[in-house]
C-alpha cells in the first residue's frame, strides 16, 4: 500500500505576508502579559513562535496554554498566531490559581449535567478561529498505537467497546511493517503530558487519565482491496477488549442513523470538522511528523462531480461509499492520521455526527482545489450495525 498510510491532519495557514507588508491596525492582537499589541500572522512568519514550541516544551500545561492564547484570526477567518512586535515573547507561560471542580459522575451524569448520549460535547462553543482543540473537544477521538509504541492512525469511538477507523490502518504492507495494532488510546489530548491540563480564565482544567485498551478483534470490510488505488470500502472496526466508561473526555460520536439525515447535495453550503494528531506546520519545528496536541480544522463539502474532476489526473473516481471535503490551500487531511473522523455538527439537535473517515488525498496535501477523499459512513451503516453489535 502506499502513501495513504500516512494521511493526516494538516492545518496550516494559507496566507503569506511579512510584517513589513501588514497593516498592524488590521491584524492587531493581544499577547498575554504584554501591553504592546502584537500582529496576527501565520506561524511561519513569526520566528518567536518557533522558539517557544521547540522540542517537548508543549508538555508543559503553562506553555501549551500560552500557545493556545496566541491563536487569532486572519482573512476569511483563517487561523493565525499573535506575534510580538518586540520579536520575542517575554513570559511565554500561563498559570491559574483555581482548579476547575467537577461534579462527581455517576454512570451517566457528566460535569455539565448531560447524559451519555452520543455526539455530545460539554459544552460546545463554536469558534471562528484556532486550530488547537479544547481539552474536551471531540471526546470520541482515538489514537491507534502499533508495535514499539508507534503512534499511527486515528479513529472514533462509536460505542463502549467499538472504534471505527480506515481499513488501510488495519491491513496491508504498511500494517505488516509497523503492526500489529497493540492498543487503542482514548481520552487523549496532549501526548507529551500526563495528566493533560490547560489554564484558561484563571482556572486549571485537567482531563481524566488516558485509557489504553488492547484490541479484542479487528473487522475489515470484506470488499476492501488493499491493492486498489481507488481505496473503495476503506473502513474497519476495532472491538475493544473491554467496555469503557464515559466521561467528559470520553464519549461516542453519533452514527448517521442516530441523527437527522442530511442531504449534502442539496446545494446548501456545508462545512465539516476533522480532528487528529497528524502532521502540521503549526508545530513544524518538532522532530516528528505528528502534532503532540489534538488539532482541528474546518473543511467544506465538495460535490462528487467537482472531486472527480480534481482527481482525473490520478485516475481516481469516487465510488458511492466515498465523499470529498476540503480543497482549501494548506488546510487538509494529510500525512500521518488516516482513520480520523470527519464530522458534522447539527445545531438543531446539538449533536455531532460521524460523516466520514479520512482515507486518501493528493500526493502533495493542502493544495487548493484538491480535496481529501473520505469513506462515507452512512453508506456502510448496515455493515457497521451488523458487525459492531449496535
């Protein structure tokens, strides 16, 4: 199998301009602890940002919280970071005096009073900018850990004992080289920290411990062909060795049959979300291709006809079990995080629905008009329900 093993979340800025070309008044922003305004730019335009995200510094909750506070919005709501006009961040740390207290949880009661229904997030506050996810964003996101502790694909929890992912994450030459799958990691946020904590609004908020669960069985769609470049039927299920308990940081995402069905070809403008720990220029000075922190990106739905035209040069043709999203310059699913969820938030019902699974894309990801290709979850509902005991 090929490079699709290394599909991942690439969430980077598509704008490039220098400080000299930027009107500070148009892109002014606040840097924590500093009186002088900063300038909102892409991280590649700010050497000071690279200096505070080197090595394992993001394992510090105070440093990560400072980096999160630097997020700002550029043109067209594209995310950027607030760069200091002085050329250096004087005190790149945030702390808090009070730890956020949590309501004791019964079997289903969560901190904000919600029950263990699928697709809930506590609370969900949509933001127009920012690529670093909140500590309790997307609590169904899973990491697949292979031989030697290798962090590979992503996935999504759909019940107490099943995770859904891409088939190419569970079989094929790359799996043979890096496998077997040793465990599924749940309730993860920052792979450099344990426990995971952030500081915000003078509060310290920490998640529960991450959970590593070995696989009990692996189920791959019977029609998946690892040698087929089209990657049709790229879907698989991982049965966990034991059931997991839900919390603010661990919940299942809704399958389409559990939510109101949406026709994405009705001409309305649709936007999906994708999350994961894949490669990103946001922390491009780190030695590995992975982001240590859970990231997120918004991607527009792309009609099949447009997607087929975009991939005509690669002889790819969408099948009924595939869909496309993205096509924005340098915002894409890219190297290192196949199997991660493509999601749609239904405002009228207040739940997140699993729409797709990261499958494949352009060889050089993040290209304008080259959307990513995702497995269409709704198309495989019968197979999922039959094999996941739902």
